[in-house]
């Protein structure tokens, strides 16, 4: 069987949470339909957070009811606290994303908790989820750098990751929340973790703020990681992480992996319809590098041959 990569689409959540323009539930539901039509099977459509803190996520329950349903579709909801966990569970989610930032300041700004409180909170959520049979993926947010305190020592990221695995978290997502990491850091973080726990335990979550997201993705992929978050069109930004721009674009990761023979199951041409809708809904020009290239080919009347080489 061809080697394959899982791309988890987080545009509806990470991508939209920070948009100044309100995006309607109708547009979000249509985006979800088009994403599924383009081949996405892993989607994070919502977070269950305070609607005062993140107004764009206030329709989480309603959007959840309107998502396409099929046995091979895997939806996750991001949650900041136990209350969020209960809402996600009660709305039918079988996998939840927890958030643990690497510094006191970032946890305080994001969750109104100290680092120690956030660790305890994650432990309580993981315990509750295990009792309910709900799977947990814990995001180590700011794993490469904190928006407030600068570069994160590798040992801090490793230590928090191990604490969450010991607590029973099924998966860990190593998150470059502000897009400040480099490929050497990726190797320094992932090599020991993969050696200890195996690559299947890990997701990688990247933002392309400084243009290195694909390089980081490749560094992780080369070490054996096969699960990545991305946002269609490169949507994104975190309201609690100043300076963070969009997630790595789904279409750019699809092109990267397919170019080296790793199957994603996602059709870049079909994603263009989602990107067009997201651009209209957010009133922003969107699209990863590969879309720009396709547009320039088309403008010159040349074919878009997506096989590289
Ligand atoms: N979902 C919905 N509402 C929630 C909630 C949740 N998970 N957790 C708390 N609330 C509500 C409370 O009911 C309360 O509402 P009220 O003012 O109408 O009574 C209000 O939020 C404050 O509750 P409190 O427990 O005191 O939380 P807080 O003020 O310490 O805020 C968070 C903490 C985490 C709830 C809030 O900061 C938040 O939602 N942040 C979002 C973080 C985020 O999305 N980050 C980006 C992704 S990582
Ligand atoms: Zn993010």
C-alpha cells in the first residue's frame, strides 16, 4: 500500500477564530461540505470556548449539527477547560483537542490559568475523557516559541509532552503556534519523542508566519511523522498569540507530500472552491503558494501539472 499522510483541516476553527469579519454558520457548513468533497476526512470544525472570548466560535453546537456525517469522517473539537470538554462530549465529539501552552504567560492569556493550573486542568480532562471513552489529543502550544517569552527550550516541550502522555493523552500535537520554529528545533524535539513513543502518537501543527512551515513539515515527515494540521487557503491566526499569521496552507502540504509519493487523498483542484468561498466569507485574499503557481500557469495558458519533477 502506498505510504500515506493524514491532513487534519483546522481552517474552520484555527482559521476563522481570529477573523475580523463574522462568518455565518451557513458559509461554515458549506465550507465543511466542500472540504469533505475535496477528500478531507479529518476536520476540526469548532472549539467550545467562551463566546465572549472568541465570538467566531459561538455557533459551535449549531455548526456541529450541520456537518456532513459519514463513518470515515473524523471530527475533533478544541477545548480550553473541563466545561468545554463537557460541551464537546455532549455535542457528540469522540475526539477532543486540549491546549497546554509552554509558559505561564501564554497559559494565562489563553486560558486564564497558570502553567501549573493548566497541567492540572489537562489531567482532569484526560481522566474524564478516558472514563467516557473519548480520545484526547493534547496540543503543546508554543512548543517552539512563546509569543510573550521567546524561544521555548526543547526540554520544556519534551517535559510537558511526557507529562501529558503519562497522564493518558492518546495523541500529542506539537504546535508552532506563532510560526517561529526552525527545522533543527523540529528534529531536536521530535527525534527523542519518536524514539521513546513512536511516530504514530504525534501530530504537527504549523503556522507559516516566517515561511518555514513546509520546511518544518518536511523535517517531521522525514523522521516518520504522518499527521499534520493545516488550514485551507492558509487561513488563520490566534487572538491570544500576537504576531501569529495563518496556518500552513492545506494545499501546500498536499502538494509537498504528494510530490514525494505520500498519498493524502485530497484533491487540490477541488480545494480551490473552498478557498474561493473562504475568501469571499472573510473578505481576504487566500491561497497557498501552489495556488499562486496554478493561477500563473493558467494565466499563461499552460497546464497545471501537479506532479512535480
Ligand atoms: N465554553 C463556553 N463558555 C465557557 C467555557 C467554555 N468552555 N468556559 C467558561 N465559559 C464561560 C463561563 O460560563 C462564564 O460565562 P458567564 O460570564 O456568562 O458567566 C465565562 O465563560 C467565564 O468563565 P470562567 O470559568 O471564569 O472563565 P475565564 O473568564 O477564566 O475564561 C476561558 C477562561 C478559557 C473560558 C476563556 O478565556 C476562553 O474561552 N478562551 C478561549 C481560548 C481560545 O480559544 N484560544 C484559542 C485556541 S487555543
Ligand atoms: Zn494554530
